[in-house]
């Protein structure tokens, strides 16, 4: 779990989902989608980096949104 000032991002590495939404990787020719870590063979550390990046972007957006 990554806690930023304006948001918290919590990922579940085993299922490839983040709290309240998931990230999937597209497959070819109308096939079902796999979890992003299965499709791209991401490590737990890779998944944590995604958590941090999402938290930073959402936090920055919310900070700017609150200025309006």
C-alpha cells in the first residue's frame, strides 16, 4: 500500500488488481485478457513501482484539482 497526501493506492500482486480497479494487458484477436503481471512477467518489485507511479500521478491530479 502506498499512501500519498491525497490518496492511497493498494495493489494485490497475486490477482493483478488494485483496490477498486484493475489493470489488464490486451491480447491478440479478441481473446480474454490476463492480469498485467502475468502478461508481462512482472515481479513483485515491478508491481510496487506501478503502485508508486499511480499514487504519484493521482496525488498530483488531486492536488491540482483542489486548486480550482
